[in-house]
C-alpha cells in the first residue's frame, strides 16, 4: 500500500508514515462501522459517559508526549500544543457530561383537539455512522469536537484526518480504545482528501457528514455528498472593530493574541482590524511594540511565541499576498519578511485597499490589516464585506454601539470587548454565509448527530 510521509514543518524531517487510504479502505471501514453503530447504540448511556470521561483523563495524563507530537506535526509552539491537548480533554469531558443529559421530552398531544386521547414522547436516536473530515491546524481539539459528540450520542465514527496531521488523530483513537470504546466504533482512514475524503463524502451508507476545512473544498461537498445530513465548518476573515471609546491597550493585546496564535492559521484569527480614523495612530502605538516583541522560531523552544506555517507553499502565498497589497498602496508597518522556509514574520499592514485579495479572502497567515473607517455604519458594512461570516468583534464602551454591531454583523459569534478569536467549547459555534452550515459546540454537535423519533400511544 502507498504511504504518506508526515513531515515536521519546522525541520522538514519525516516524523512518520501512514497508509494512503483509498475508496476500498473507506468501504471496509463502513462495513465494520455498521457493526460498530449497532454496538454503540446498544451500549448503555452510562458506559459512553464513562469511556469519554476516562479518555479525557488519559489525554491529561499523556499531555506532554501528545503536545510534543502536535508541535512536530503542525509547527505550532509547544505552549500552544499543550493548550490544545488540555482543550481536547475538556471537550471529551464535556461530551461525557452532555451524553448523560441527552434525552427527549414528552409531547402534550391533548393540547390539540385533533390529537387528544394520546400520550407520547420523543427520543434522540443516534444517526448511525458519522463521517468526519478534519483540517491540520487544530488537529486534536477539532477531532475531539467531532468524535466526542458523535460517540457520546451513540454513533460509530469514520474519521479522515488531514494528511498533514494524521498521527495525533491516531493517538486519540488509541486512547479511546484503551478506555473501553468498542473496536468497531471508531475507524481512522488516513489519506488524501480527493481519495479517502471523497469516498467518505460520497458513501451512501454514511448518513451524516461533519467537515471542517477550507471554503473551497467545503462548498463542493453538499453536491458530492448527495442525500445526507451535513455540517460544514469553513474558513473566515474575521473583523474586529475598534471604536474611539475602546480600551486600546486591551484591544492591542487581543489583536496580538488573536492575530498571531498558530501563526495566524486559525479560522477565527484576527485578520481585519477596522479602526476609527481618530484612534488609528493611538492603536498603532499600542500594537506595534507588542507585535515586534513576539519571538518567532523553533516551535519546540519554550520561549517561542510564534511557530511556522504548515508548508512552504503557505509561506509563498502570504509573501505574494502581502506584496500584492503593498503594490496596491498598503503600508507595511512591521514584518513582511520570510524568516525561513516556513517562517514568516508577524506582519501588520495599514490602509490595505478594500478590494485587495488579502482583505477579502482568508489570509491564514500571520498578517493583520488595519483598515480605517469613519462611521460605525461604515465599519459594519466593511465587516460584512466578505463572503465569510464566522466570528467578529468590537471594542467599545458604548452599549448602543455594541448592540448595533451585535445585531448588524452577519456572523456566528459577535464578541464585545474581545477579539473574534474567542471561542468556548460549550457554546454553539459555526459560521454564516460561506463560513459554514450547522453548529458545533459539544451539545449542539450532539444534537445534530441524532435523529428525533416520536413514539405515540393511542389510549
Ligand atoms: P482543506 O479543506 O484543504 O482540508 C480539510 C480536510 O478536507 C482535510 O482532511 C483534507 O484531506 C480534506 N479534503 C480535501 N479535499 C477534499 C475533497 N475533495 N473531499 C473530501 N475531503 C477533502 O483545509 P485545511 O487546509 O486542512 O484547513 C484549513 C482550512 O480549514 C482553513 O480554511 C480554515 O479556516 C478552516 N478551518 C475552519 C474551522 C472552523 O471551525 N470553521 C476550524 C479550523 C480550520
């Protein structure tokens, strides 16, 4: 069988090999997952609760080696990797708790004259087999966000992790098995998107597909998937509005945290900072020293603040986008250079033309754009002026401004006095417009991964 080499994006070294799965492997996984789905459905709820809770504890116990693997596979810093392992443990713990509360309700049939004389209720049944496809940028926590709720709701899962980061997903599968998950309940098919991924998307016996990845791929999937339920968590180009009443220190800290975490490779990275004209200079004074203080380099070093991009091409792309924006009139305030094959300096651009590619597309790189505005109305229109609608933020001390932005910005989440990079794993999370369909967040994913069944007794 062909293999895929997994590379460390910082050193370029090969750190492992995984099978290049094909449609045949997906078919075999589906066959086995049918039995897995039967077993999961029969498993008492308290057993699912216990397995997920044990796996959460095990993740915590094995945190250090897992974090090192994550750093090696993604190039994110060791501190970011540790935070992701802790987050994955929290997600599985939440899934365990929510699994205990997954239930239906009674139905008041006699509230309508036409249906009186009946008693009944509805239950939540597992959908059966959940197909899950995940990206490389948060390859443990985002797998946990799919696998945890799916298993908690009593489903079997076939997971196709990103080809760049399959090793950490395989570790999570091992831990779940060691914690008592039935063998057939979780299958990891490693491979490329167009091969193993597409086979999973198009398989008629996978009734539910949950995908996190790029808009380019995600938007094609409903047509490929055919008649099945689907949730999509796609890209973003998150705006944050800085009003004249904003606490600029707090805003600058947030922009640095949200703009350069994982080298800007988060779907909710701060990309566009929409700043009211009168406070542009003051914000720049707060922001630039903080950006320049970021230590960029070896992600294994405890002192490194920002690691690498996932591969050379990502670095080539950001170089091109920044140069293009500058050629169109943007001013480079800091950064703008390549520091290694996959390292790019934290970059801030000012006055980026509103139509520049980097202003309307997802940058997915350590680049923050400062774009001036005059009125709040203008800022909101600018915030909405992309195809994306994932998270947005506004810094203001004015309640009316906050509420207007919360109401008018088309996004899954609007964060007041916080950057759009804010996410709690228990909140409903997902995008509007081309940022996605459906919601994750443990309870909400679990609800999506169940079917309601009504039982009615005629008395
Ligand atoms: P990607 O779309 O290239 O790949 C994501 C996954 O889809 C991978 O497992 C890949 O193998 C698979 N895939 C690729 N082509 C496929 C196809 N034709 N059929 C089926 N599967 C296919 O994305 P990526 O580069 O791995 O991840 C980065 C993107 O993910 C960014 O756009 C980012 O914003 C987005 N993202 C979104 C969220 C969110 O929650 N909304 C979270 C993280 C990342």
